[in-house]
C-alpha cells in the first residue's frame, strides 16, 4: 500500500513511463509502415516515368508505349 506522497509520485511516474514506452513503440511501427508505403509509391512512379520516356524515345507506335501511358494514368 502506498502511503506517502513521494511513493505515489514515483509510482505514477513509473506507470506513465510504461505507457509512454508502449505508445512510442506503436508509433514507430506506424511511422515505419507509412514511410515504406510512400517510398514504394515513389519508386513505382519513377519507374513508370522512366518506362514511358524510354518507350517514347525508342518506339512511338507500339503497344508497349500505350501500355506505359495507361499504367502512368492508372497510378
């Protein structure tokens, strides 16, 4: 049983620290997923731009160029 003010304060700080550590761990997991999703999206976007530019320079009248444009618009 906690009787003094100092003991209550120390107990409260320990409980608060445990909750903060748990929340921080969950926050880091969410942020990591968020960053990974956006990096993948940026990579796919850059890949599509490169694909379209390459096909435009090489072969303007092919179905691959149309596929590249459609993928770019789809994204």
